[in-house]
C-alpha cells in the first residue's frame, strides 16, 4: 500500500492547511480501523506540525491502536535531523514520535511518569495532579494563577467523563480504550514565559453533548449551541453544582491583559476563541469537521 503522506504544513489552526491535515488524519482511521489494514505514515517531509494538530494526530492514532488491538498497525517514517531539521524538531524533539508509538495502556502510563509533553489517561482525579505538578515545576506560578489553571483543567477533564462519551455508540470502544480517554499536551516555554495546555477527546463534541436531542444538525445551529454552552450557568448539570463549568474554563484568561492570553476550542464545525484583548468571545463556523472536542489554553506565567 502507498504510504500516507501529510501536508508539509501539518496544522488545523489556519484555513490554508486545515482541510488537507484533517483529510490525512481521517485516512488513518479509515484504512486502519474501518478497513482493517496496515498503515505506513511518511512524516519525513513535514516542515511544521502545530500543537493542536499534533495532539489530534496522537489521539486518532492511539485510539486506532486500541480499537484494532494492534499497537504496531501504523509504521512511521520519521524526519531525519540531517535532512529535515525543522520537521525533526516538531515531530521527534517534542516527543510526538514517542507518543505515536505508545500503543498500549502501559506505554501511555510511562509517558506520564516521564513527564512527557504528550500524554493520555482516563482518570481525571489522578491525572490532574500529575499535569499541574509537571507544569508548576517549570513555570512556578503564583497561587492565584495556579488555582485558576487547576480548576480549568479539572473542568475540562471532568467534561470528558460526564459529557463526551454519553452515547451507546461508544460502549464497545470505551472497553477497548480502558475508559473515557482523552489525549493532551502540556508545556512551559521559558523564552516566551508561556504555558500551553491542550486536551482533546474523540467523543460527541460539544453540540451533540449539549443538545443530545436537538431538533436539527444545521451547522449554524451548531455554532450557536457552542456559544450557549460556554455561557455561565449553561450546563446539563445545572442545579447539581456543575453550572459554572464554562466560566471556570475561561477564567484563566486574564481579560484586559496585554500579553495576549487565549482559549481556543475546536469541536465539530465550530471554532470558539476567547482572547484577553477581546471584549467578548468569538464563535464561528468551520467548513471542516473536528472530531470530538479540543481545548487549548495559552497563558503568560505569573509568579
């Protein structure tokens, strides 16, 4: 079989590369899971791999490894440092290559123990502490920002447990995945004094989770539903102590700060963006479909 080759700009942030990147990612699942085939992925020519695309790629490959019960069903060709130093930096030096071959539960747990950027887990209460501890070792945040980040990450991971996979269609796959699994990437960049945390699941997406019995699946309906889901008090758990989750997710973004902090959510056909310089969040339609839900915080470390 001819190897699958991603675009040289492997990115889901920008309109000029999102479609081709998602097509490549979807091909892995189509061939490996749906058609039960072996897959060779040639990453040797990739020049740039964005953080969000890398996490989603990790998630799709790892889920396929679990669902096929074959941790080696994908063979990778990595960028070589001498031939493609930019690609080697984004694929190998970040640890993405190590994550992509961690096709068993035990190998994923090793990523956590070694405090790798890319990780995956199914137990929020255990993993939240590990993640925040790892970030705090590098960033040394003040108590206020640490508390806000801890609360936001907790809410995001609890949403995976309470919302993302609440459909009978996931029953079999959740057994193979060992639980309601998410995939993440977290790091601190000392040169920019910036913390980035990304978490994604491959569940229903916000729209189908927030409006499970909706009266239509129109794309514009989806955008307005995501906007509503991110308002304070909007939750399927209102009245049970879970009504302010969306506000907790937004709270680490220090509104009015000049340092350009941001929250990005990609889910289904919607892109939600909240920037510290914006007067209000923005939610817009995407032509492409993002599986599940991906959240990214980009924060300036305050000590």
